[in-house]
C-alpha cells in the first residue's frame, strides 16, 4: 500500500539518537552510529521524531510500505520491557536533562547540576542541540572527585564534557574543534588536575580554539590532588 512514512537522510544525521528515543513504537534504531528506519510496519506516520531531530534529517515521504501493525508494535514494546539493557547502550544517546523535573524526585540534599548526556568527549555528538549558545566546561574526569563543590562551582550553568587523555590515549583536539566550529559556544572553561598528564586536555582545548577560527573567551583552572584550586 502507498502511505506516509518517515525517511532519514543519513548524510544529515549526527547520530545523537534523539529520534530513536522519541519513537515510542520502536521504528527507529541506531545502526553504525546513524538513525535508521528499522521496520515500515512500526512507523505510524505521525512523526513524533521529526521535531526532536537537530539537523533536519527526518522528513515524510509517500511510498509503498507495509501497513502500520499496532499489534506487532505492542509485542515489541513488551519484549523490550522484559529484556535487560545491553551493556553501555543508554550511554550513547544524547539528551538534555530538565533539572526542575529531576530535582523534585531527588533524595540528595545537594542536587546535580548536569544538564546533558553523554558527558564523555568521545561520545558527545558534535551537533547536539544543547551546544548551541552554551558555556562549555571541559574537565579532566578526576577533577570532580578531587574538588568537593564541583557541581556548584563548575558544572552549574554549563554544558559539561569530561575525559582523561592518559587513559583514553587519544587527542581530543579534533573532536573539540568540530564542536567549537559548528556551534555557537559562548565561553570555554578548562578544569584540570595539577598532574602532568592533564596537560593533554588543556593543550587539546588550546589547539581546538585555534583551529576553530573563532574568538571564544576561555580560562584554565587547576585543581591540586588534595582538592584545592591552584590558579
């Protein structure tokens, strides 16, 4: 039958996973880092996924497609609810965290100030919508453990990216350059430890700022191993 279903432009897809999360029917999945329509009969043609896509990669098309199968969708939903999550699966899906919602349910007297996910530099989608107009925090992952008031003093009001150049064994400069070049970043704060290996994360940000071709205010804060701000 000819009916309306979604179409995903793989070239425009940035792999953020927002559409897959918004598709309650399970018609969209992530395949090799890109969103893909998995089954025509799971797509109801209503397009809940369209407004969540930050790159405009999803459109409607009229084409030959299997009829929407509500019974199959419900069976698939039930199977997913009963199955355990694969290791690491949720960590790659990009999303914003509405803090007014999560704080109300939190039992912690010190609420989290994190406003987006994921936080690892390697996992963050370059064109995630939360980067637009953001104050960016790039932190060595040990800093949040060494400095007790890290959420209030550094994460609050910022989009947070963390990494460890020694453990990851990669140069973050290329990824950070793309993020800075393709988004309206207002400022960058680098928080590193006093140990020499943390120089890699500071140097990666310096390189990214230079290669982005933009003038963006930035600062570096160094934390001692016993949790003091050194500069």
